C-alpha cells in the first residue's frame, strides 16, 4: 500500500503559479523582440541593478576574472571540466555516421552534424552555479559547435569571476554578463549587438524554463530544466541523517524545489523528518531549504520495492538517489528519471559539480520522454540517400508510383513516373509513354 506521510502544495496552487510565470515571460519576450538592447538593459536594471557600458565581457575583463581567483580554484575548475569533457568525448564517439546499400544500387546514410551556434545559460543570481558552465559549454565544444555564446547574471553586483573563468576555460566564444528571461530572449532572438543562436541550453528558475518553452520552435532547446527536483529512495540500510542531508542538499536550490523521500521503512521516514529539523537549525541556506521542504517536500511510504518503482516512475524526478540493499534493482526496473545516483557512497552533489555526467536534467515529468543534456543534444542526425543506377531508380520508382496513387498525390507520382519513363524505357501502368 502506498501512503503519503507528508504532501506538498496542491496542483491548483502550482497551476496558479505557472500562470503568473507564463504571463510575465510573455511580456519580457515581446519587449526584447520589439526593443532589443534597450529592453535588455531595462530588465537588467530592474531585476539585477546592473547596467554596464557593454554586457559582453572584453578579453581584459575576462583576464581580470582569472586574477581574482586562487590557483587552487582554477585547478578545481580545470579538474571538473576534464571529467565532463572525458565523458562527453566517450558519448560523442558512440555517435557514428552510417552508410549502407539497402538494395542493389540504393544507398542510405546519415551524418551527425553539430548545430552551428548555441547559447549556454549559466544561472548565477542566487548562487554562482559555476558547474553549469562546464555542463553546457564543454559539452557543446566536444560536439563541434562553431559558435558558443555564454550568459550568466551578475552576482553581488558584478560578473562572478569563477563563472567567467569557467566559461572561458570551457571554450565560450562570447561571454555576456546578464541573465534571466532577458538573456534567453536576447540569445534566441538576437538584438542590435547580440547575434541570435540556433539553440539555447542550460538550467534555470521557473522563468528561464518558461522562456525556453515559449521560444521553442523559433530556436531549439535542450529540455525544460526548471527548479531542481530530488527523490531519495531509501530503505532501512541507511539512516535518517544521510537522507536528510541529501534532501536538503537539493532543496536549498530554491523555495519551489521538490524534495521527496520514498521508503518502505516507517522508522526511516520519521527519523528523516526529525533529522531534517535538526539540520535546518544550522544549515546556512536553511531559509530557502525550509520553505522548499515545507511547501514541496513529500514523504511517501510503500510496502515493497515494486511499489517504490511504480511511485518513482510516476514522479519522474530530475535526480533520483537510491540507497537501498539492492540499488541495481531500481537501475534495472525504473524508466523515468533524469539521472540515477546508486548507493550511499555517491550523491547528487557529485553529479552536479564534478563526477563527469551532465547536471542539466529534465524536470516536471519531462523524463517520461527525454534524458538530460549530453553531447548528442547538440548534434543533428541528418539522413541522405543516393540511387546509383538507372535500374535501381526504375525499381524504386515503380513502387513509389503506385504508393503515390493510393494517396492521390499526382505530383509526387510524376516525380517517380518521369524517372521510370527515362530510365526504364516503358511506361508504368496508367501512364502513356511520351
């Protein structure tokens, strides 16, 4: 039996929040489309109190960011980017161009082509999310993207030096210091000083995710990566202190970040809730984490592993940490998740920051139909075909002619028929030679 010991806000309240976000984003996008740079500056001043002479950082400003960082910090960024790059290169190597002769004289193939330009969004208003630069820019670079634009909002009144350095080390071609919906819209639509891109990637808050959703179609997006979600699946083999740390470690992202405990141990459920209260007493980010836990936190109790898999797949959480006697059971059975973190020795923070997998992951049940950002998101798999002989063209053409007739497409049919006449020396049924 599945029981909810703690629930979050109602579906109706979430819908009301979504409507407010949708309306705000529509207005900002419309103004960016109409006014370009002027609108970018208006919203940057309004939301970030930031209005530099140029939002694009010069080489001198980028070098100044390096000078602000300790050598150890630069080395740590380099190490993290090496892990992300290494795994992305393995993924890229798995994408092969193919060409095969499917019938005598008929050749089909596909090529894996990187998109030409990408805008990488790096959140940084509340927390300077340095790791997001690795996840988007490094991965786009490995994919072979020719032009990479990177944007991050100012942090505490200026560009965050660690984010700037991470963007530069990752290989960004253009670096801009502004954020929010105005950054997404400016990269997507272009302005008087910013060339538009073909695709936008990167995580963000609800407003950033909604901006990507509204602009999708005019540009490509990676996925809808909104407020962070975490699901901890645990049994009696772990303790409440560990579960609490892993729930609050993601709840601190924002006040609307869901954190869910799914367990078959009622004792662990109660121990975790008690441990959360203890940790909130000292956690520096407790103000945000407490609101997220109170409003969006859940505790769900099941009797069996099968029930836990059922609930987990229904939630489709962005991050799923599995701390059970048999973590592989969930690896084999689960189908809806952004990323799995298997066993108590690992955790979501490792994946977020350094281990090498990508931390831009699907939220709001999008894991039902997509995985997270990876090198393949930047690549278009484009097919081609070649008919090498007149005989093959006639053979395919006769089939095509009859199939077009079934659908009533006379023009399509003639494309086939003209080749049958030219290359075959005889008219197909129903068509006089001429």
